[in-house]
C-alpha cells in the first residue's frame, strides 16, 4: 500500500476519532459540570469512552501505518487539550461558564430560604467578601470587575475596575480598605468608599495569599517561599521570612495574629508564624499530601483543608495534633475555598463544579444542599452576624440565603 493511501486511510481514522470525541466531550461536560476540564473525574471517564469508541473505529481500518499516524495525532491533541484546560480560567472553561453549559439538575430551593438575588457580573464569580460591619457585599468576577452592593438592601454602590480579574478579595477589620489579588499575583488595595486605588503590594507579581493584619493597615502576604508583612503603601516590608519550601496554602487565625502555611511537597511540616514579628510560633505534623486550601475555625481548634486538584471533599482535623481526620464528602467538584461560619459549626466549600453545599460539623458532617444556582458556586461566605450565607455562581449572580431556613429545609 502506498504512503498516499496510508495517509488517506489515516484521515478516515481521524474522522472516526472525531466521531468518538463528540460523546467523550459531552460526557466530560456532563460529569464535570460547567467546563471542559479533562483532568477531573468526568474527563477520565470521557477518556475511557473515547478510547473504547476509537479502538472500535481502528479495528475497522486496521493498518499499522494508519494506527501510528492517527495515534500520534490524537495523543498530541489530547495532551494539548488537557494541559490547556487544566486552569479553571482557561479560554475553553471561561467560554463554557459564560455560556452556562451545565447539565446537572440543580433542584428547587425553598423560596423562604432565599432573601434576595442580584446579577453582579457578566461572567462567573470568583470570590465574595462581606464587610466586618455587615453593610457591604463585595464580589469579584472573571469580567475584571469588583462589584460593591449594600447589604441587606442589595443597592449597587460602585464597581472597581481591575486591569485583570481578581480571584481573592478581603476587607480590612475597620471596613476602610479592600484588598484584591489578581490572577497574575498582584495584590491591590482599594478604598471602597471612594473607589480609588490606594496601593499595590509586592515589588514583583506572584502573591499567592494576602490579607490585612489586625491593625487594618499592614498586609500579610505569601509569595513563593516568602512570608512578608507589608507596610502601609505597599512599597516596603516590616519583616520577611524565607520558609522551608514553596508555600501552597495559607490561612490567618481569626484574630489575625498568626499565619498558618502548608507546603507544596506535602511532606514539610505545616508552620504557624507570628504576624507582628514573623517569628515561628509552632510546627505541626505534615499532612502527607499537598494541600491547596486551608481554613481555620474561629476557635483555632480545627483546620479544614483540601487539595484543589482532587474532587469530592475536604478534610477536617484537630490542629494541635493533626491526627484525627474527618473526610467531608459530597461536593462533586474542585475546592478552591473553604469558609467557616462565625460559630465554627458550619463549613461552606466553593470552587470549580461545586453546586452548592454546606457541611454541618455538629451533625456527623452531614451535607446540606444549597440548590438553585445557575452553574458552579465559585464563592461562598457567611455574614459576620451568622445569619446569612452569601454565594456567587457561574452566571454572575449573587444569592443571599437565610441560614436558619437553609438548615431547616
């Protein structure tokens, strides 16, 4: 058989592969929710569907050169797609979220549980923060805006326009400042009352975690292997500490006096640093797996942790020993954030392909659904008075839930 015929028949095999790829991609979208992430469980099952259908197609055109030609093409194509869609902010995932491709049945919520809902963004919401005085809700979205709304009226105040989308926002304890971490790792400080940009944190991009210290002026931030306390204005640091490895996750204690960090290798001990001095306060037994998300309970007794690359749950441990671990199941998605309520008995996950859930830590870690969202819940937090849950989803809608009604539905 000539090379021309081999290439021709190889092209037929490619067309057969395209026919196999259609059901596989549909399965990936349906199983992983709104998005085309081939690195999740839906992607793995979809890959199996593709291989099965493609092998059947190759059996029809069984020729060594055809198999070699087609297999090399599809191997390169699938590796490229998998790499390109690994980030939740990749173009395919953003298009999928913006078009609200979501094949999950979300169910109906109790009308009494929903206080209000408003459209805050044109695309998916990445983070939500409620001011300490319970008067403002700030939301960040992939449209590059930070929207400020009054609570509980829902009246629009203003939008802060970032040069690029923010994926982490925090209010200062005195309500006077708002910190936003952008996608490239810049940390910016805004005056929410006037909408003016006050400062930028860091001399180079790469900030992973940032939040205000207890004085509402200094900012504690992690960057690569560094932990630093930035002076007001963001150009100088009071102190900088180089840690034992690359920092993968960090969380402030509720009183903002300590910073807990976990390392990317999963083997180095978790460490607690004093925010005021940078001194090492304590070391904790390593968690054995790399962590991407940390949250400390209000009494600093427990730590909730998750690996953002693994689906279906988080782990709750006693911080002092890190010995006992409760696996919290039921998310069906990729956790990017965990939020305790002020009482410390509820935990809300949010991230990619998470469709609304609260864990009741006092009731055998039971999962309480928060239905009715249009797409994945990208952000969730509790109000400081512990009366409401605020969520933001892939459609750009913010929903405010009456917490007691949710728990009793």
